[in-house]
């Protein structure tokens, strides 16, 4: 599976989900254009992927301000600060994106329940030998980072 075959369905699903559910345009930027979009995050929603012969994750990361603004728009009501409801909303958004993308990534992938990691300056690492593809999206509400990790031919 080529890197584009792995990442493209996730980017397409994220852009479509944001456009349809939040009326939010997301523009993919190249890593060079994403200078200043850190790989050190404040909040990440992680969805595990698994099948008989592959495992990995889809990760949606951003800062707390962007997460709060995105979930506020998703909820259709103002949310003033990052809290458990924002974490739940970000988890749901990541679940929707991963669910929409999984068929285009690889046949037979199942999704885990989402997990949200919050903490200033955390990094999402991948296990050695696991493919890791990144995409950066910009929106009027702030930046988003999408990561896909996948190990084929066995468990991660």
C-alpha cells in the first residue's frame, strides 16, 4: 500500500466531515507550508485500527483552543473552555473521520473506541517499523494534524 493510499482516504474523510457537519473548509498544506504547526500537541484523539493482518491508529491532534472552537461549532452552541465535553466531541469527530476513511484504507479494518490524550506538549510516537503518514490541515478555527500509523502483516 502506497503512502497516498493510506493517508488520502483519511484526509478526504476529514475534509468532507468538516465541510458537511461544521461548514468548515479545511485546506491541506504541505509540510514545508506547515512550518509552525508543531508535532507537539495539546490534545489528540486516537482511534485504533485492526484486522487479521494489520494494526495501527488514526490520530487527530490540535491545540485546546482549536479543539474547543471545532467542538463548539459541532455542538451548535458556545463552549468557553476545553473540558471533558470538548474531549468527547473531539473523540466523536475522530471516530466519524476514521469510520468514513477505513474502507478506502484497507478492507476489513475495525475501529477501536476513541481515546483522547490531553496535556501541553505531548507527542504521538509510533512503534518502530510502523508506517506513519502525516497531513496538516488549516481551517478558520485553527490547525489540525492527521496521522495514520499502520503495521501490515502482523500485530503492532
